């Protein structure tokens, strides 16, 4: 009996091929969370990084997976590097998270934002089409494409786009070229239209982390004031760790499609500020906050709130972390960072 079973087990073991995933934007916020999820699912993870004198591995180190990823040098604005990477790796799944993702900077750097966020997607799709057309492709689309669309209500997959920044405009191109390659060439391409999602490794320019980092610094006497722009804007804020699960699920579906990913709740920047200060034990936040025109945008997206019914029904996805839990998680992480430095 044993003699029969051993070879069978060996065959099973060797026939299991590890799936390969390529992630662009691996050193950003979402890249490390997605990489961690895929590593847990036994994927071989490749991460595209730009050439730097000193690349910043802080986020990937924070999640403790820096040594588990194979890094490859390339750039979304360099089509030839993408062609070589796809040709050499032949990934099963490609997650395009790389972008100039800060809306405010996109007004000052509109050309760069367009080159990375629009043309970069075209180049990557072309590389896949030419060298690995069966790879499944995820495009990091965004609620910023809605902009003014359905102001005040919910936005979903049927809401018209009305972007309000060069960032949003560039992402609309990326969205449609992703749809177009699916319709034209039968490629498995999916857009995740993700609403704002945050975490302890969110970039410090974005309002959630700017606030939680500022609160921690104020608490430890390292900063006197927190300078902010429009406190009335509302956003549908979720946790990045939850949202990368939706990305993964989109590429496991039987057919490629586009999905809104959101919590369905929205809160104002002022609510965020109040909650963050309160969690750090500071109740009179107005003493510490200054409104600063430098942080007001030439055109604002006043309100965003998504309806993720399709993702729930078709992918079985739903968010787990609430807004309150998210803010507390981020404040605690920043307090801990400064506590450790003191
Ligand atoms: P992020 O923290 O800003 O990370 C973006 C990453 O893109 C960085 O690692 C950056 O590399 C990389 N990148 C920038 N330009 C590049 C280029 N020319 N070539 C290759 N890589 C480049 O953004 P995120 O919050 O993780 O978001 C991930 C994606 O989702 C982005 O596409 C963003 O636009 C989109 N999105 C984000 C949200 C959100 O709320 N977080 C919502 C909807 C959509 P360096 O590390 O070298 O700078
Ligand atoms: O701003 C207001 C600001 O920069 C949120 C990106 O990940 O999510 C993100 O874009 C709101 C805006 O994110 C400050 O005017 C007030 O109304 O954190 P943010 P964003 O612009 O919503 C989308 C979905 C993406 O796709 C993007 O890549 O907060 N606000 N005062 C401020 N914002 C900032 N950054 N700084 C302030 O001082």
C-alpha cells in the first residue's frame, strides 16, 4: 500500500506550480498589503521598483515581508522595461498599483501624472498583450474618476465620470483602455474602482495620515499646529488591508469585470480630525488646527460615498474595519512610532 501512495504524493507535490504575481507600486501603501495577502496564498511575488539611489522599503518592512519579494527594476513610463519584465517573468496575474497618486500634486505635475497614470497603463497592457496575453490584469482605478458625478448621493459602476483633477482625468483614460483591451483582444482585465483606503503605512501627505501623524507629534510636543485645507470634504474611508482582498477576488472571478469597492459610509475631514484628537486624549482640537490655503485644491471633489453592492454580490467581498476602528488603528500606530523614538 505504502509503495503506491508515496509516488502519488510526489506527483501531486511536483505538479503544484506556484502562481506568479507582478505588482507595480510594491513600495507604496497597497503594494505591501497585497503582497502579504498573495504570499499567504503561496504566490511567488515580483515587485516592480523604480531606480533610486536609495529606495524606501519602510512600508514593506512594516509588514515584515521585505525579503519574501523578488524586486525587479523598471518604470511605468519606460515601455521597454515593461516588455522585458513581462517577457521574462510571464506572470499569471499583474496588479497595476503604481501611480502618481497624490491628487494635489497632479495639478502641479499634470504631465508626469498623465505619463505614469495613463500611458503607463497602456504600455503595461501592450507588454502583456504581446508577451503574455493570458495574464490577468488588475487596474487600480479610483473614485476620483466620479469627481462631481452624483454629488451628495452614492456612486456605483453606473455613475457617470466627472473627474476634477489631472489625476482623475488620467485615471479615466486608464479605466477605459483597460476596458478596451478586454473588449478588443479578449484579455482578462479588471478595474477596481476603489474609494479612499488608508492604513498605518499611508503616505503622510494624504489627509488621514497627515492628521494621525500630526496628532501624535502634537501629543509628544514635537509640533504646535496642524495645517489643513477643506475640512468639509467628505470621503468614504476604508482599510487598505480589506481592499486588497477585493483586488485579489476580481482576478479570481470566472469573467473579467469592473467593481466599485467602498464601505458605503462617508465622513467629513472635520469628523476625522475630531476623532483622531479625541482618541489621543485631546478634546479641544480647534486649538491645534489652522486652516491653510496652501492645502486647498484648485477644484475639489466635495463628497464621495460608494455603493459596493456588485462586489458584495459577485465577489462576496465586504469591508471588515469600520471608520472608527481605522482612525484608532492609525493614531495608535503613530503614537507608538513617536513613543519608540522618545
Ligand atoms: P502610493 O502609496 O502612492 O503608491 C504608489 C506607488 O507607485 C509607489 O510605490 C510609487 O513608487 C509607484 N510609482 C510611482 N510612479 C511610478 C512609475 N513611474 N513607475 C513605477 N512605479 C511608480 O499609492 P497607494 O495608496 O498604494 O495606491 C495604489 C494605487 O491605487 C495607485 O494607483 C492609486 O492611484 C490607486 N488608488 C488608491 C486609492 C487609495 O485610497 N489609496 C484609492 C483608489 C485608487 P515609489 O515608491 O518609488 O515612489
Ligand atoms: O484628501 C481634503 C482634501 O489627499 C482627502 C488618493 O489615494 O483617494 C486619495 O485622494 C480630502 C480632500 O485623498 C487636507 O481636499 C483637507 O477633499 O487624503 P486626500 P484624495 O484626494 O481623496 C483617492 C480615492 C485616490 O485615488 C487618490 O490616489 O481631504 N483635505 N485638508 C486635505 N487633503 C490633504 N491631502 N491635505 C490636507 O491638508
